[in-house]
C-alpha cells in the first residue's frame, strides 16, 4: 500500500536511506547521494511536515519512499521542456528510494505509477523529475514508464552535492 507518510514512518524512511547509502558506499553509487549529507532523517522529517513524503508499506514494513510536490529547482528553468506548463500544473518526483533489500521487486514501478496517478488527480499537465546522470537503473525505469529525456545540467544537488543531472518528463493524459 502506498500512502502519505505518517510521523511513525520517518525513522523507517531514514533507515532505507541509510541502507541504500551504505550499500552504495561499498558497491559503488548510482544515486550520487552522500551518507549523512543527503538524504537524511531531517530530509524525511521536513517532507513529512510539508505533507509531501509518500511510502510504500508491505507487511508493516516501509519498502520505498518518495517526495511529490510542485517544486522545480532553478536548473529546471534551463531545460528545454517539450510540454510547457505552469508550476502548479507540474508534479515533480524527488528522492525516490528503494533500499537494496527491496530492489528488483517492482517497487519503483509501483511508486512511479502512484505518482503518475497523483499527478492526474491533481489536474497536472506533466510530471517531471531528475536523477544523477550515471544512475542508469533509474533512467531505465523512467524510460520504461514513458518518461522522455528532456536535458542535462550541472547542479549542486540540494545545495550540497555537485553532479550532472538528467531530466525527464511525461505528459499526463
């Protein structure tokens, strides 16, 4: 079941971030996120307080999380989007996290599918997102789900982590 996160879910979300980042530290990173820098429990707490944190729960366990809102970083203004839309008509997916113990079980497909349904329910014209340019698993997932490549930019992710990001969008029908 996918739902808005409750206060009781914050610690579990932070645990999934940590699991992923410890795994990437040992096996190489796709996300380019940094342990104890981003994402952290404080990021989960802030998103919960804003009402934008969503979790996938199965058998009482948090298996995945994401943030959905209308916030596009300044780099989004530099991308030649195919589908123009006012900010309120764009749902943006941030910080999709599936920990390694849950990878390969369709959690990403479920989460992005839910996000697309949310965009439709909110009357959005388009959904946009970004990922680290070397995050091939995420890019494959987004393309598989109908997102189109829109551009690349060098960014300071969350004002903390320098990286090259790739941007995707999908029209909401």
